[in-house]
C-alpha cells in the first residue's frame, strides 16, 4: 500500500510545484505587460488618482487602528520584558527598530494590503465573469492599461504612505503605554525612540512597503484577470488572493530583511 500511495503523493507534489511556477510566471508576465503599456502616453493619471482614493484613503481607518494597537501591544510586551532586568527606561530603544523596520510595514501589508488585494480581485473578477473586460478590449482599449496599471501604481504609492502614518501612530501608542503603564515619560520615550533610528531604518521600512504594495496590486489584478467563469469563481479567486498575497509578502519580507539587516 505504501508503494502504491507514494507515486500519488509525488505526482501531487510535482503538480503543485509546476502550478506555483506557472503562477509566478503569469504574475511576472502581467507585471511586464503593465509596465510596458503603462509608461506610454496617456499615463492614465485620473484612473491612478481614483484608485489611490479607493485603495488608500478608504483604508485610513483600518490602517490607523492597526498602527495604534501595534504600538500599544509591542511597547507593552517590551516593557514587561525590560522590567525583569530593571531597564524599563530603555523601552524606547527596544521598540523603535522593531516597529519602524518590521512590524508596521509587515502587519499593515498583511492586513490593509490583503484588504486592497481582495478588493481588486473581487472587482476585476466580477468584470471578468460579466465579460466587461472583453467589452473593453472590443472597444479598442487595452484592459491592462485601463484596469491593471492604475491599480498597480496606486497600491505601490499608497502602502508606503500608510506606513509613514502608521509609524507616527505606533509611536504615539507606544509613548502612551510607556507613560501610563511603566511611568516612562512620553518625552523621554520619544527621545530614546528617535535616537535609536538611523535614516536607513526609515528607508528600509519604506522600501519594504513599496515592494509589498507592488505585490498587492499585481497579485490582486492577476487573480482577478484569471478568474474562471461560474457563480463561485469570484469567491475562489478572492480566497486565493489572500493566501497568495500573504505568502508573497512574507517571502519578500524575508528577502528584504536579509538585504537590509546587515546595513
């Protein structure tokens, strides 16, 4: 029985690997097509700004809430750990790098970014099922230029801006916990927080957010464009978008961390 089941397992594993490679190739191909047509005039400025509002401005409440609680929770955790060593005054030093370089960009990408990506997939998937994408192409317009390029650019722009706001709100949440729970004055927390950070720390967080935003716009668009026909197709594509986006962000985060950590 074991010998009979082994080929089936290997076959499934090989099929999953091939499917993953094909998916990555499709995403890369869509990126190349979007950049090649997007850099030609007209640039679709109105569509880009419309998507910035739809993806970024409408995500402000969730991004703000997540950022404040990231700062609250992380500072509290670090404070409890430092209390055991009698070093609670170093809470600002401990929280700074973790928030700016890793947690704010990463968690915002996994939460707010997943919201963006699923919204893109649901919208484009519904257009695919209702044959609106084919209608755009039949009218002589390029669907990649009209639909993918604005969402890709908007996601790439908005996520770093949300991360900048998130860093400020996380700092405020951390300062509040430091003052109210650990009797570390907000001004001292702010001074130690800022002293620990170098320009490269801010830059690495922004670069991570930019890469995450590009992945979000690209994967959301690809999943929407490859939605199959049927009543459940949009739901399946949206679910797959969450998984693909989360895994891609974590892999990209690991790669970027190995690049920036020694700096």
